[in-house]
C-alpha cells in the first residue's frame, strides 16, 4: 500500500462528518473568501457580472478597496453598491464572517450539536456572542418550514422532564403530574420528514392543535391508544392505533417505531438541553434536531453547504 498523502487526507469511512475541518479551512481561509462565496452564490456566479437593480441589466461589477474596508461590489455603469451580506444573518454583525462560517461549520460537523460553551472555546468569542450566533443559526436557518407532513404519519409524545420531586405520589397523582409537564410532540412521515413541537399538555387542544396544523388531512395518522388522539380520527383520511397499553407494539405496518426511534436517539440531547435552557428556547433546539434528521436525504451535498445555502437565500 502506498504511503498516505498527508496533503490529501482521506476521511475514515466511520466518520459522521461529510466535510472535514481541513476542507473547511481550505475553502474558507479568511473573511474575504467568505464574502466572495456570498457574492458569487447570491449575485454573481462568475464573480464579475451581476444584474444591476439600478441599470436594470447585467453589468460588470468591481470590488474597490475603500478606507472603511466596505464589503460591497460596485456597478461599473452607475456606481450602485451591492452588499453580499444584505438580508442574511451575517449583515452588520460585529462578528466576522469567518467566525460565522466557522460556527455554521461546527454546528453541522457533530452528530448531536455543539454547545455555546464549546463554541466559545473553539472560536475564542465571548459566551454571549457564541450563544447569540447559535440562536440565530437555529432560529433562522434551521427553522421548520410550513409544508405539512403527508402519507403515513406517525405521531407520539414524550416527556422531557425528569422524575417528580417531593413526597411520593399515588399513581393517579403521578399521572396528573406528568400531564402538567411540558412534553414534546413528534410527527414523522414514514421515509420522510419529522416535525417537533413543545406542547404544554398531553390532553385536548394543546396536543391535537399541532397535529392539525402540521399534518395534511389526507394523511393516515398512526398513534398509540392514548385517548387524546381519538378525536382526530374523523379529521384525517385514516387513524390506525397500536394498543400500547395492551402490550402490543407492532401489528403489521401499524406501529410508531419510527418516531419512537427518533425520540430514543435525540432524547438524551434534548433532556440535557432542557435542564440548562428555559422552555422558551426548547423549540429552537427541537428545530435543530429535526433539521438534522430531515437533512439526511441530501444528494451528496454536505450538511455544511446545505446550511450555508440557506444562509445565502
Ligand atoms: Zn448599475
């Protein structure tokens, strides 16, 4: 076997990352490379020609060095400036583009996300800055779309709280306590996308409302036998129920194994988050988990580039 070329490192097959840090550092060595990327992907595929909104036609654009280090390209026909960061989360940020790109990279290079504390260490920014960057990336780039789920849709809910504290409760009290806790509602298309919602209660409207809002009425709902799902039956094309309380978990294709498998993989992470952040922020973390899952069907494009594309929209 020939010796490995250390200038062209090969990724181990077992690696979960589809874009290595070496590749990132090579593609985006500095602020200028990041700005150039935005300019080309948003306005000018060849880096020189772009549609000028003032001239209303294609023009040659040049980047002039200015004393203020202005981040814009100028139309050679009319002098109009185009700012490649305008309308993106990077615009007018006091944090450099390079750090933003690095934060996007770090968020997409680990399987279960990265904490603001780790970002603070890796990028050498203040904790508050790191936290704000993550928050914007989650809320604006990983936010859920409005497209309802369709086909066979498994729905289930799960608690994110720990055990109740204080004096021992009766079974009935414990059940009532559980229902008062914040839960996560998960809805997943078989072979497709997932949507997650923080719900205030496992009963009535707080549970059924998000199902109505996020699942197409032509879908077949698949749930366990929790009574709060029953009223939904007549609003969807079908409702299949697996009788969990009777000890049944799979009956042909009636099961909720997809959503339960998803919960099993993400719950340790979500629980950890829940202990450290308020309910107010929980939804944005859920969106991050859902985004990761929904990104698994990318055609060869790395998760990093996919998120960067969204930032450049
Ligand atoms: Zn012009």
